C-alpha cells in the first residue's frame, strides 16, 4: 500500500491483466464505417470485414445481426 498510480497507469495495468475491451457499439460503428482500402484485394477486404463483423455482432440474435449487416 502507499503506491500512487495515475488513471492511465491503472487502465494500462487492467488492460494488461484483463485485455482491452471495446464497447459493442464501438465495434459496430467500426464495422459500419469500414471501406475497402485502395489496392486491397477483394479477398483481403472480405477477411477484414469478417474480422470486424464477428466481434461487432457476437452477442446479437442471428435475425438482428442480419438486419444490422444490411
């Protein structure tokens, strides 16, 4: 006891211990705002979209996920 930590240090230590957590809303916004990069192949773009979609829609019912995706 007696050590003092800044908020940033505490957050860094917690993220190191528990991992960084993004809000589901933040993940969905990243998914919805994603665009294909110049020079990015269709295959790479599809992989990136899936990488964004999985955490964005992980806890949603399938029906709602499909509605949000389109």
